[in-house]
C-alpha cells in the first residue's frame, strides 16, 4: 500500500481496531510462546564495508620489506672484494629499516610483517659481518703476497751487495735482461753510471743516473716518452728527484728534448734514495712488447 495514499474514512462499529497507515505498512511479528522469535526469522546483515567492531586489517610494513631486500642484496655482494664496500652500506641502511619495521609491527602497532622485519635485521647484520671478514682476509692475502715479493727482492739485493758487480751481471743474464747496454726494439740504450748526488728540494739524498741512447727509428723521439727508465731499492721503485740546485752534469730538460733519427743523446735523471742499499736501474721500451730491458745493479759509494 502506498504510504502517501489517503485512506477513505470508514465507519467504526467498535468491533475492529483502526490502524494508522504506518501500522499497516509495518505489521508486527507475531511472538512465539516464551517471547522468542520464529525460527525462520531473517536478521539484518551489515552492509559491505561496515566494520562493527572497529578492527581494520593492518597494512604490511614497507620498512620491513625494504630492509629484507637490502639484506639479501648485501649478503650477495659481501663475498665480492671491493664491491662489498657497497654491501656494508646497504647493510647499515637495511638494519635501520629493519629496526623501524620491528617497532611498527609490534603487537599493538599499525603494521604487520614482524617476521620480515626480524629477517631483515638478521640478514643485514650478517652482510656487514661477512663484508668485514672478507676485507680482512683480502688485506691479509695482499700483505702476504707483497711481503713475499719484498723479501725476495731484499734477498736478491743483499746477494748482489755481497758478490758485487759480477753477481749482478749473472743475475741479469739469468733473467733475460741485457746488462748495462742493449737494444730495445729500434732504440739502443746504455746505462752509463749511477752515483750519489746532492739533496732534493726536500733535503732528501738522491742518486743521479746517466743514460745514453740512440734513436734508430725513422721519426724524432723523446727519451722520457720512448723509454721507461726506473730505479729501485729494496724492491721498491724510487721517486724522481726535484732539485732546487742542479747537480753537475744534470739537465732537467734533456729527457724532454726531441732526438732525430740516428742521433745519440745523454740524459741524467735523479731519484730519491731510501737508504744506502744497492740501486737497481732498469730501462725498457715503451712500445717494445717483447719484454726486453737493460738493467744493472749499482753499489752506492
């Protein structure tokens, strides 16, 4: 029945009750004995989206997930030398995010994913520990390798000091190097001398090495470009000396001057000494891929 429909007036004889429109539109449910509702009564259901209890599902913690991902990446990179420096940084960031995830996912927290947060903390700590262990092992291996090389070089220098020039010549022959003088591709090089000289600008003692070379190519050449001349003490390369007062016979520009084909030139180079041990002088060709070199060991007087 339409609630807006007007009811026609009816006569009332007192035998039947008169209902209003609202009472006619919503009749009451008959009660069963004992005051209970009928068994087939349909109860009202909450509409979709209603949450009578007020408990909404918690979202997954983004910090915990990110920390876990960084922990996994850190574990992978921690075993790779040099790159594991990045792994350590990722581990630190992941550890911070993991702790944030732990706080956010506590029992009364606003996020879920506590297991992920715990795994993130564990993996990031492992990544940092493995990185430190690998770096320590790598450093020890390098130290051992360099120590062995240095010990071998020192032993060779000591033997050369005891046996003199004859021993140095035999050592050069054994290694395939040309003693004092030889050919480096199309260059002929001779180590003329090596003797103590004046102090450098920093007051350090120096040795002045004199080279003589001939340009047998068909183009102009520069000594410092065409050759690689080095001096060593105790197996370590010596730094080139810079003089405030040039020693006798020293010309700092000679090694930078061009030499025409067929011409010969003398060049002197100063090196900063470490001590009074023998000096090993080596010269090789910059473009010579054969491995040939001219070398000699000098006793400092």
